[in-house]
C-alpha cells in the first residue's frame, strides 16, 4: 500500500472538518462581540472590552482570510495548528466571558445557531459548565 498519496475522499473529509471548525470559531467570535455589548463596565473594564473586541474583530478577519486562501487553492488545504492556536485561546476567552456574565446574573440573549456543527445545547456554556 502506497502511503504517500492520500485516499481519494480524504480531501473531502479535510474540507468538511475544517469548514466545521472555522464555522465554530466564527460563531464564537461573533457571539463574543454580542456578549461584550452586554458586559457592564463594573464587570469588564472598558480597556479589556476594547482589547477583546479588537482581538475578536481581528480573529474574524483572519478567519475570512484563511477561508479565502483555502477557497483559492486548487486542492484541499489544511491549516497549521500554530495558526489556529490563537483562535482557540480567543474562543476560550469568549467562554470565560460568558461564564463571568452568567455568574454575575447578566441575562444573555439567545445565541443564533447558524452552523451545522453547532450544538444547540451549548447556549454559551463552555463544556463542563
């Protein structure tokens, strides 16, 4: 068996997995921007709100760029784990913000579920909350 060439449907699997992952990142970054609008200054200082808002906006732009690059490629293209690590950390910051707001009793608007991979039972709770 030749291990140098991938199976014919491995490219499709890669595309589906990455599309799902990128959709999840986008969902949580957009949700983070919504949560920042609800965050009282007494709970999240304005300077931190600005930093997180800037990071989320930058993350959304980076996701758009990654999608554009992948879309322009004539064959399936993976993303480097080092490139995605900051997105994961940013998503964890959104989950922390959500948890902080819930603990403070801030009423959160329902999240709009738009991606096929999103679990409607998450409702802003990080796994284990």
